[in-house]
C-alpha cells in the first residue's frame, strides 16, 4: 500500500532534529532536506505497511554509524506489535522478560533490564518506581513512531546502557506537515479471564496538524487500554541448603543416591524446599497514555518545542492461595533426594497448612515535561538546548479499603504429616494429612493464622539539562565532516518507603478461634482447570481442592473479634500497614551527574573503499547521596512454631552516606562500503551501568520475621563503582535488494567492577538466640528421651514445661546464657576480576519481489565466563539474563490484506541471585526456555478503514522457573492466549 505525500515548506526540513538528535530523525530530516532543495513540490512516495516498516528499519541500520537496529511504525497509529517490548524482541539480540503475560523489560545481548537505558526522544527516563528498570508495558505503542536500539557506544548518548540504549521516538508535527489523524477501537478477549469482563476495550486517537504556512504544529495521542485476566501459579519461595536432618531416622525411610566417602558418609550438598504454595489471581489492568507536542518555527532556522507525556496504569488484584510451610531437623520423617541432592519427596511433621486471600491495587504514574530549542545559527553552526523533568511513581496502596497490599491467612496446625512430592510431573504436590483422618481440612476446622499489610510506594525522578552543538567543517580541506560536542547536568533521585504491619491478629492457632468464621463463609473448589497446561496440574494435582472466601467478610469478623482486649500486648487486627507491631523504613538515593562529550565524523577513502569514521569521548562525574530512615532493632522473640519476630525501639534513626565516581568513555566507529551492497563495520568503545538503587542505599535492614534458616539482612554500599564494559563489535551486512538484507556480527564485552553480593555471618551486640541455646537443647533432649519427635511446636511447649515463661504478648524472650544470634547480612561489592561475554548475531530479511510474501529471521548466540556455578555454594557474581534467542517473522501483504506470523524463542537464563526464603548461599533463580507464537491479520476495506485481528500467545506457552537444578522447582505460571478484534480509521 502506497501513499503520496507533498512536501511544501522548508521549515519541515530541519524540524525533525527538534526533539531528537537520534538516527531515525536524522535520516528522515536528510531525506526532506535533499528533496526540498531540489523542488519544494516533488512527490515523495511513502511505502507503508509491513514492507515499509521493514524497509525504513533496514535503511536506518545501513546508514547509521555503529551497530544500530530499529523498529518503525507501519503507519500512523499502527506499530508492529501492541506492546513495545514485544516489538523490540523482533530485533536481533533483544529478548523479553514478561510480567503478567506481557512483555515488560528487555535483555540485550545477554544483559538484563538494569543494564539497558531507555530514553524518550533522546532524554534519559527514570525507571519504573523505585528502580532503574523502565517497564515498557506502561507505554502505549500507538503514539510511537520508531524504536532505535544503539548496541555500540556513542558519546552523544546519555550513559547507562551497558547492554544497549533504546530510544523511543514519538511523532513531531513539523516533521510531517499537514493534517493527519487516526482512530482505532479494539475489543480484547483474554482467554484466562474468569471473574471479570470477558471483553475489554482499547481506544486510541492520534492527531497531527500544522498551521500558518507550516510554522506552527501540534500533535497529540491518547490511548486507553483495559485488560481483565487471571494468573494461575504454583511457587516455592526458596530452597534451603544442608538443613539439619534427624539423627535417628530409619534408613528404610531415606533414598539418597549421592556417593559415599571412605567413612560411609554421603558426599555433596543437599537441598529442601522452604514451602509449597499455589495461587489464583484475578486482575484488572487499566492504562491511559497521553502525549502532546507543540512546535513553533518563527524562522526557517529556529524551532521551539514543548511536549508533555503522561501515563497512568492501575492494576487491581484479588488473589486466593493455599499451601504449606516446612521446617526441618526433628520435623522430617522420611525423604528422597535425587543425584544432585535435591529433595523430590519429603514427609514432614509440624507447622501448618493455610488458605490465603490477598488484595492490592497498584498505580503507576509517569510524567515527562520538556522544552527544546533547536537553532541552525548559520550553515556552519547548529545548537540545541533541551530540558526535561520526568518522574515515575509507583504506589501499591491506592486501594480505598485497606490503603496497602493485604493478605489474610487462615488455616490449621491440626495435622499428622505433610508430603512434598515432585517425583513426577511439571508441578510438585503438597498433600497434608490432617488429624481428622483425611486429606481435606473441614470448614469448621479453619482458624485464624495471621494477617499482614504492606505499603511500599516508590518514586524515581530525572531532571536533565542538555546542550548540544554541531560545527560543520567548510573551512579546512580535510576529511572532517563535523564535530559535535555538548554538556549535560542530570539530577536523578530514586526513593521509597516500606511499612509492614507485622504478622497480626491471632498467631499460630493458639488459642484457637475457628468459631469466628462460620462454615458458610468458605466455598470448596476442585482443581479442575487449575494449571491444566501442566501434566501434574488440574485434576491430577494433590491437594485437589482449595477454599475461597470473601476478603471483606474476614476483615469485618477479624476487626470485631481480634481486638487488643482479646489478643493483648500491641496485637490487634486492623487493615493498616502502619500497625503498632509493624516496621517502617524509608530510603532515597540521589545521583548528580555532570557530563561532557565531543564526537567527530570523518569521511575518506582507503584503497578506493569509502570509509566513514566516528570518534568521540564522554566524561561523567557523579556524586551519590543515600539517606535511610529506619527503626532500630534490639532483639528477636519466639512466638512458637516458625514465628520469630524482630523487636524495635520506638524511635527511628537516620543514616546518611555519600559516594563519588567518575568515568571516561571513549568510542570509535568505522564503516566501510566494500561494495554498493556490502558494508563492513568495526566499533570499539566503553559503556557503563550504574549500581542498582537497593545496593546504593547505605543503611542496614534486618528481617522482621527471621525464621530459622532465614535470619537475613542486607546492607548497602554507596561507594559502588558502576559496571564498566569495554566493547568490540565486528559486522558484515549485505543489502542485496530494496527491502532485503543479510547480516552477521560478532560482539565481545569485557566487564569490570562487576557488582555481586556477598553474605557475611554477623553478630550484633545485644542479640541473643533462643535456637540451640541451653533451654532449647534441654527441651530437645527431654522430648527425644520420651521417644517423641522434637518438632518446633513440641520444643516450644517443652521449654514452658521446663520453666520458660511467656511475656505479655505470648513470646519466649532470649536469656542471657543463650548464644549470640548469627545474622546472614548480604552486602554488594565490586568484584576485582574482569568478566567477558561474547557472541554472534545473524539476521536475514527477504521480500519475494511483488508477490507480497516476506520473511525475517534472526538469532543471537552468547557465551561468557559470567555463568552461575550451580555446584558451588560460594558467593558468586554472575550475569543475569544471559541466553540465546531467536525470532522468526513470516508475512503476506498485498491488495489491502496483510497477514503476519511471529515466533519468539528465548533459551533458559538466570533471572537473579538470591531467593526470598533461600539459604545464606544466595541460591539462583533460573527461567526455563520460552517460545511464543503471535499472529495478526489486517484488511483495508478502503483507503481509510481497516479491520484487524491479533492473536497473542497462540501456543498457550507457560512460564517456569527453578533453582540450582531443574528439580528445584520455583514457579509455574499459566496465562493463556489473548485475542483482539478491532477497526481503524485513518486520514493521512
């Protein structure tokens, strides 16, 4: 499909530089300048649709300095994918990580979201909430004109993209003179939805126009998107290494294939799961995006621009969960390990089984306001001044009822034993054998366990002033084309707070109050249809039932009965994160950066080969200030079972720490036109990524619920140096037809200052540990002397029988002769070694003449010495996100009909180091390989009306994760396919 566009004003020729100094805008501007200089009314043939998008992206790649890839809008208001992250994964070397079944963040060449910088029209954007990572699902694709991915260093770009810098280019009215607009309406059906609307809308409007002889322009876009869906999952919070095992267990109840040493002892580590949980979340997500730009060109040489972008995304969740908690030592009755020492079966006594209702509403508000002055002073000098103030604020407490994220936990400890079983299937079983003689807990036996509420808002802000100048060489007879130089002042602040209610309202079923929850409140459900995409899910799951109950009814009954008069101490039920039993902390990190750069472009010939050289350097100096406000911990008390709670002084303390670092980032790009079709490139340069926010926050935070084996804390380090990578790229690109090419590239990254986490065993003055103290050990001895099992519940009762007293809140407090409590404190550090990542990228794009058929294929293969050694319990500093990836696209486009199939595959990769309830060795989290098939069909009814269909995740792919080994299950998630039917009206 083609469209004729008339270029009628010289003002439009330089306007595309107004808000973006990036490649896409430069290419577009160059085309307009050349055309306009020859004839102000020459027809420009604009190729639209899939072929046009691919051709523009290919031409950008060919003409760019360094290794640059792009995705271009197929036409106004129509991006190749409705999600920006899903679009980016079509680019060679880019893989996607998902949130709620949608593309959220990207990994480039094996470097995860924190290593990639997102800019909007060349401006550095804040991460989503209290982080550096920008969540792309919060920005609508409809108002985006192009996505540019800079894989090699460029002095003029803001720093932070060690993996890549991704620039989001939005529409600017003076760059496309005349009136243009488009409207679209979509009906979205998410096949996973159960509780909410089966069909939800997405409405979009884009408008652009110029006035007064194309000297004044305005464009805006507005999109509203709703999605209702269900998330089903099973998960384990963490794996414990080398836990205490009972010394008197019968050999017939143990299966352990690990080898024996000369003394008959087993060789190697062993691992047990901390818990096993299942859950269903019904979610509603609303997202509204707006973007507006005003441009004014009082002369042909001056363009003034003002723009504003606003995003509001609200996600509401109602969840139900069920599962069990495990402790070890005397609790273990029987177990089976595999050859890696992973428990695939365990029979465990004690603790409890529970059913949980949860609720939250999280709001993300992102704003960016900016002003730009673009002045072509004369034929030699060009100056641009740009300022923006951008923020991203996340708040999980906008639920009007509870003002936080709340969990209500009901259940029972009246059980004989629990079985964890992962010997077959994709999802482990967690069967509980209750004292009532069955595997089903009766409604009348369900009691209050505890509740908790969390409020953790976060905000990231960037204020940035950039001044850029370009000098065109027309004075010296040398092959220098131009020199660019500039300076920037960037003030970035990231901060947030965390309020936790503590575990409130009727702990541990002692005393028991099942009478406050009538049997009629609970609805028993079977597991048919739950995780049925997995072989051991659905009706095959054990347990094969779960209870649902009304969140508001439990709140009302708990507020009425679980009062302070009943519970004593500071305990009472209230739907607030700011509870008397709770904790509060606040932290912020401010980075103030001054940066300077100079960059020059050269063109010459070597042995008759045209050569383009781009060389430059960027210098940055950053001051870091961390302010942390938190309560002062003083002791750990035991409430019985697995409930250990940290106690605090009533007043807060504030810690301030400072740091500083500077970097010098040189770069060099060489492009050689070997033939008219063959292009070779060599790029070298340095890039950085600054430390994660949580690592820079200088205070020490201890767990508020330090269970045995999970007595953890963390401490920041304000003086962390950034990750610094020295990069080498080699590529060969063959452009053999108008829209067809093949390319192969090699890249190598040597990264120093790698930031890892080390866990140090630390004792703190005044902290004593009841566990394995004299009273604990005596209780164990007394229980075992009677031939009974020394579970944690039995030890708690025996200690009281031996004379230990409970305080007014029902806790046993530490005694002076108890040993010092040993905390596992995690602290980040810069590793001294240099780690290397290298790999190959291949890409092929071919359009079969005028047949309408086309194909696009790409793959990335990466390797390096940054992988996690699963067989070692030593502290490690691996690279997260490293994986091979591949994408395929097949399309047909002719006579108003376009059909496209896309397939994206990503191999197994490391999500991160550390598990919520993992042991002190900082165990890993891996994601299994993922592959997704999407499709779209568009049909042009006439020149303005189009109907379309989109199918996402047509193969019903699931997400799965594991720990050190595949049998160390961590999560399984199921979402299902999504379908969209829509109509679009366009005037261009």
